[in-house]
């Protein structure tokens, strides 16, 4: 399904509302940030397991590509909920903070010193 970020955000927001209602969760401003941190920890744990940098879980769960992807989805979903709760227009913020540099970096990458930046190391 090809959807815009707003469509995706609205759908994630609806799932978040339903989840909080079903489980009786009071989503305070702090809850959103704490939940983001929790999900980042879970993504980190899966990454470490998948790459052999942590002991396997005793019950054999974790360390699978699907688990890593699921945790990435959880982190992204929680980030979207955080953005919505804090009325952050992420598209405008990305334009302002990141994309305004695109042309400058493309020109630097195409210049004489840029070729050295992207040359294979050997």
C-alpha cells in the first residue's frame, strides 16, 4: 500500500488510541518519551542478538530478522505517536534541519575533494 506520511501517521495514531483504551494506559507527555526509550532498547537488544553481540535468550526467542523488523516498527510507531502528541510537523522539521543541506552536499560530493570522500578505500 502506497500511503503518505499523514495517512500512515493517522493510522498509527488510531492504533495507539485503541491500544491505550483497551489496556487502560494514561498516555502522559512523559509516557511517550519513555515508551520511545523502551522501544529503542528492544531494537538494540534484537540488533545485538542478530549480530552475535549478545547472549541468546534462554527461551530461544529473539535474534531473528523478523524480530528486528518488528522492533524497528515499534520504535517508528512510537516516534510517530510522540510527534503527534507533541504537535511536531516532522516533514517541516526534516526540510528545515536536513534537506536544506542536500544541494550543498551534492555539490561537495561532486567536487574534487568529494570524489576522494566516496572513493573505495584500499
